[in-house]
């Protein structure tokens, strides 16, 4: 499989079993390019980390993946909200 091909179901299964980050295959637009990705440090209260870990475990994703998913969802919600306000 090349970087531009869509993986088959069996390739997705194999990647998941190998612990590959599945975020790009769950929410379109959240792909992380190693060449342009940037790290961000965030300080959180212990209770927030515990809740993140609980939800990440429930979804079988890493804490980092969950944070990226939730941020991507929120950014999309804000874009849609701004679009509705502009139309309004």
C-alpha cells in the first residue's frame, strides 16, 4: 500500500492489531503528516487526565488520539457555527 492508496479492510485490521494510530481512518481530515505535525504541551488537572484515560480506554484509542479527535470535532463545530452566524 502506498501513502496515497486507501487501505483495504484487512490492512486496516492488521494496522489496528499492530497498534497503529487509527485516527485518520475514523475522522476524515485529522491525518497527521510527520513532516508538518507539531507537538503541543498541555497542563491539566489530574481529574481531567483520569476522565480522558477512561474515555480513551472505552474507545480503545490512546489519550493523545482522543484529544486529537475531540479537538478536531470541536474545531469543525466552531467552523459550522461561524458559518451559520455569517449566513444569519
